[in-house]
C-alpha cells in the first residue's frame, strides 16, 4: 500500500484506467482466433480450428486446380 501513497494524481488516474481496461477485457471473455477461407468474392467460410481451415483450403485449392485444368 505504501507504493500507492507515493503516486501523484496523474499516476493514480492512469492506474485506475488500466484497471478498468483490464476488468473490461476479462469480462468480455477470451478472444477467439478465427480463420477465413475465401474461395471467391462472394463465398467465404470461417473456422476457429486451424486444422479445419487448412482442410477446407486444401479442398478449395484442389477444386480450383481442377477447374483451371479443364
């Protein structure tokens, strides 16, 4: 507690703001990374699992390669 007593008004406000930001971040819950696979401008899929996204990307790539080869 003695360290808080040594803070000036500006440092106290900064500390208060930092605590409020941290509490809001914790209340919002953990951030979820989302991976997007876009096969054309109008068609996209999103995944939270990288493995699923990569399998989808592989499928989209194979379909595109088939289409180009025709």
